[in-house]
């Protein structure tokens, strides 16, 4: 009887060993880990702030090589219509466990079943060391395939999630490659308007059919721990990666096409234009306490424009070490890289690309440099081929202000001359054939005055254009300056705030604008590197609601009109 039982057990174990060794070499021994470590590593992150994947060089297959940034947030979502069938799907794939007996084989060995099968009187224990000698692997997703949230990368570089093939098909996903435990790398893509998603790492793409204008297109992202795929940990942040985003350009800084975000704790700006390679972090209430329905909406104006997008949506768990700090719309986690304002692009432009009504923080994680925390962050303008790397508001100078005042004076003089001319001409016409010589002379004198005043105005305008063009090349700092004896706004309405920044000569400023990044007290046309020791490292970008001139008023400082501002592109490096 004992011999028969031993043979039966040996046969079962040999079968399991054969199955455990069957498959790709990529299947690895899984061990019990701390939940935080397991979850982070399953996403492709590390809970070790100083050894995050962000510090690795961008891969050659990055969708936007020039501006891509590795980051700590990758996950997946799904469409709402599969919620009701989820539990049946989970039950239907339990047979895909690594061992035919589910977790029984591993439990038998690891629980010491074979060590204790024989009585103490019988010292022969043939299986006493079996658990140490057999490389038993088990499937931690046997009961819930979402437990590990393993991520994967398809051959073309898209991020996906490892899932059984049947579940991938259920979610409308696209299998592209294999994972461990017989799963597939499932890429979840939505290319329609009006959908609801709950799986991490969903790609939202523009519909394949032409987009009508005027029209709108929206998507809802739902966070709720009652959903099986979000039951592992509650969600506290959503990260958007604009792999590509092109809609209509703004008119005088105001978006005609718009991309807006609603129902998030973060107040995100309205954006438009070209934003490929950009990203946003959005805070949401913990999904364990308050389920959220975050709205993403495009609105398209009637005008003709190229419109396309591919937005990756990642859900990030509460308490994770890789969340963006509070009030940081953008968060960079590498020692160096590029940071750009929305709609900045290295192209020649005679129109305004800078967006109005922006007010957000851009944050940078403090990295380790040679084993020590970085003590400063340095910023310099990006090299460009066609565009303008720094163009925030149009500063003014005394020559420009004097020229502007001359234009106003010339316009007033011309207006008065035109009024005199109108009176003289009316009197002459009323008199008709009986017009006197004095009336004729009055008309001639009025015409000459108008011509002279028009010439003066044209000259003043030309001088003003030249003076403004020169001023537009210069740097700007601070909030105001006396220009032609008038207290005039400088970096008051549009500015980049970099607290504690100083140049190599120890000249410092906090607010920067104009057409050159330079803290010089006297405006110059040359940008320079500036560094700040203020940690945590962050910069703030603010623009007002108009590109037009601001007239002086009660508690309002005047400012000249902005001309063809583009925003900024800066290289940053922590040291």
C-alpha cells in the first residue's frame, strides 16, 4: 500500500516538474515580496527613489525620442461594457494556473506535507529535501489575474499588460507578444468618443473616421476600488502622456480647438496646438473613499485644421513613492532632460504659439549625483534650428516707450487735423460757386496739414516698430520698471518663476520673461545658464488672458502688446 502511494505521488510530482519546466525561459521563479515592492516592480517602477527607471537612457524605440521622458507611471484600463462579465472571465481562466492542481502542488511542498507524511518512528523521508531541490514555480494570479498588474512592451514599443488571451479579447485588446504563465501582452486601445475606461495603460486615439467640425469628443476615466482590476490598491493620480496631440493653433493665444479636463482635483489648463511628448499628472480623490469619473474632452471649432491624438492614460496607486508631488502638473524624474511649455515647437512662426491663461507648476525630483543628493538645478535654453527657445511676453525699453508715446502724439495730432479738414471742406461745399478765397485757402491749408501729420505718424510708427523689434530681443526680469518715467509692467502678466536662480556672475532674479533667459539688470539679447539651489526643484509658468496691450488704470500697470510669443524650451540638469 505504501509503495503504491509513493509511486502515485512520484508520478504527480514528475508531471508537475515537467509542466513547470515547460515554456519559455522568461518564466522566472516568483517569491513572496512586500506588497509595495511587488506592485511597483510589476509596473516597471522601483520604490527606491534613487534608483528609478527614469534615470535610465530613453530607449531607441521611444515614440518621441527628442522629448520623451521615462517616468514612474505605467498601467492599464478597460471599457465599461465588460465590467459585468469580469468575474465570469476570472473564473473561466483559473485552469490556466501553472500547476494542474492549482496552487496545491506548491502548497504541498512548501507546507512540508511530504516532510510530515511519515510517522516519527519512520526516519526514512524520501521527500524531506524535495522542496529545496525542485524549482517549483506558481501562478500568483490563479485566483485574480489582476493581482500583479505585470506590464509588458510590444514589439513596436507600446506598453501593455499581461493577461490571458481570452481576457484580452474580452476587453477588445490587441495581443502582441507573450508573457509568462501563458499570458499575452495585451495592448488596450480606444479610438472612439464617449467611452469609459478603468484598466490602466489605455491608449486613447482619435477615431479612424474624419472628425467633423464643429464637434466634440470625450472620454471618461473611472477610478473605483470596487472594480476587480482596481481592487489591488486605490488610485490617487492619473498620468496622461501625449504620445501625439495635434489640434488647431490658438488665435492670439486663445484656443479655438480645446482639450479640457474635468472632475480632477488638479485644475489643469486648457491646451491646444502641438503637444506631442508632453505629459500631465492629475490628482484625484482616493478611489477607496470617493470613486471618480475624470472627464477628458476635445472641442473642435468650425475652422479647418489637422486633428489627431494618441494619449496614454496611466492610473497610479495611493501611497506609491513614484507619485508626483501635490500641485505639480508636470513631474520630471531624471538627472537631466528637456522641459517645454505647451504648444512650443521648434518651427518658424509669425503668430502667437504661447497659450493664454496658464498657471501651473513644473516639478523635478531631487536626484542622486555621485551618491549624494543634488544641490542645485541648472537651466539653459534649448538649441533650436528654426524656432525661438525663449519668448515670454514682449518687454519694452525707454526707446520703445518714447517711440510709442510719439506714435500716440502723432495720432492725436492727425485726428485734430482731420477734424479741421472736415470743417473746411464742409464750408467750401456749402458755399459752392460763391466760396470765398479764404474758404478755398482754408481747405488747402487743412489738406497740407493732414498730409504732414500723416507723414509724421508714419515715421513715428516706423521708429516704434524698430524700437519694439529691438526690445523684443531682450531679456526681462522682475515685475515692473520705470520706462520713460512711467511705471510699466515687465514680467508681471506673463512670466516663468524660478526661485533663487542666479547666473555664473551671481546675478539673480526670480521672474523671467522677454526673449532671452538672463537675470541681467539691464536687458540684454543673450541667454545664459541660470542655477537654483532651492529644493524641491520647481518652476512656475504663468500667462494672462490677452496678448493685447494693457492700458494703465487703477492698480493696473500698463504693458505693451505681445507679438508672436512662443513660450519656452529649456534644458535642465541637476548637479
